[in-house]
C-alpha cells in the first residue's frame, strides 16, 4: 500500500500530546515537546504513529520540516483509515 499524506499543524509546548481538531484542511496536533533541535518533529511522528497503530518508521515528514505546517506521510494506512482513527481518538 502506498503512503497516505495528511496536512498537520503542529502546536508545540502543549500540556499534553493530543489531536486538537481540524483547522481548515489541516489536522491540529498538540505536542509537549518544544520546537528545538527537532524535538517537536520527533514528538509528532511518535504520537501519530501511536494513534495510527503503525511503527514510528512508517511516519515521515514530507514537507515543512522547519515549519508548524507540515505534510506527513503514513505508510500502510489508507486515507479512510486515517480519518476513522482520528475520529476515535
């Protein structure tokens, strides 16, 4: 199965890691890590892998490495699966 992509708006330094809903066509994800030395990127990858039930290596940032707005690819999960898992989370 090919990778599915999703637009994500990362909100660093939050009180807990959580999906905070949608802002336009981007999923808002709060992470506790600060935006220093890639810590927030690592946290969002780890968190989305947990939510999607895939290995951390199956989640990667395709665009926006140094921005709060990112495009993230998730291997082995269809777009429909992403939506259903996010609705349950």
